[in-house]
């Protein structure tokens, strides 16, 4: 979590501390394009993207935002080159190992969601150690989605509920939104208030399909490795200009 950014450590004066999102979600897009624009290999973009994530996590702590959830690797990303996939798996493993001491010191509580059983065993073990070491922390709730798909998450929740119905533990009439939410990976988190998508793409790409039902969506042309505190400040200013009606007039 070591940050290279020294400015905007305190909450900027033009942000209302009572109107900050409780939970920010981010689709970290544009690492490859960032590298291509500079003549670098794609892997360099992912490394710089990891630096941007470190600073955003620290920024959430500094500015009093309680939860951050990021889309690190989708179920569709397995279709990328084997070289890139292997690099990402190693990058994730190294980050969970190298950043663990600082996450513990900063009271970050780590959660990793998705189909983790299909990850490389060494990465799975690194995730398990990091989650265990931070499980009692009371600071920022940091959730990383790896091998995650929103549709798959909803299907898995429906299967779990159907099994309970078959076993006579609940009745079909008792199934409601609250019950389904309890069976999602994010059951103990509030739904995101704000979704940030970098690189200008206008889609949510199978990310948190249920949870984003009433999130404010902020799209920026900034590529993820360049998404710094000033860019986050701009996103939060935009968020605070919204009038959240939740379907009401």
C-alpha cells in the first residue's frame, strides 16, 4: 500500500465528508492500452495498475471511505494469452504476500471473491493467508474479485437457495431480495454507492450485476494506471453532484 502520491492526503475542502460513498467499486480498465501508448509490454501496464490500486486503497483510508471493491480478473480473462494470464496470477500472488504486513498495520480487511478453487494453488494459499491475517481488522474493507463473474455469482446463489428449499429449510414463498443478497459474495457489505470505470468503456462487464442496481456510475477516459488521487477526487465531486432517488421522484 505504499503510496507514491504525496498530494491530496487530507480530504479536499470541496468534498462534503457527510456525502461520501460508503462503498466504491472500480473496474480497473486500460492497463494494456496504457502500456501500448508508451511502447511498453502489456505487463508493464499491469504493474503500474497495481501501483494505482495501492494508492486508491490508501486514499480510501485517508478520506474515510469504508469499502473498496475492485475487478481484478474476470471469468472471461482466461481467454487472454497464457503469458499474460500467468503474469497476472504471479502478480496477484506477489501483491498479497508483499503487501500483507502493511495491510495488517493499516487495519485493512481483505476479502477475495470469485471461483477461487480454479486458481493456481500457490495463489490460493497466498489469498488464504492474507484473508486470515486481516480478518479481524476494522479499517477499509478491501474486496478483490478474481476469476469472478456476476452472472455466475447469481446462479451460485440461486443454487444454494434451491438446495435449502429441497431440504425443507425454507419455503419458496420466503425467497426475496434480502435472502438472495445474503447468498452473494458481498453478503456482509453494503451495495456499492459508486462504480468507477476507467478507459472510457461504457459497460459493467459482468461485474456485481445484482449489487450495482442503484449505484451511481462514473466513466472516465483516464486509463487505470493514471487514475490517481486527483482523478478520484474528480469522481467523488461528480458523485456528490448526483441526486440519488432510488426510483423515487
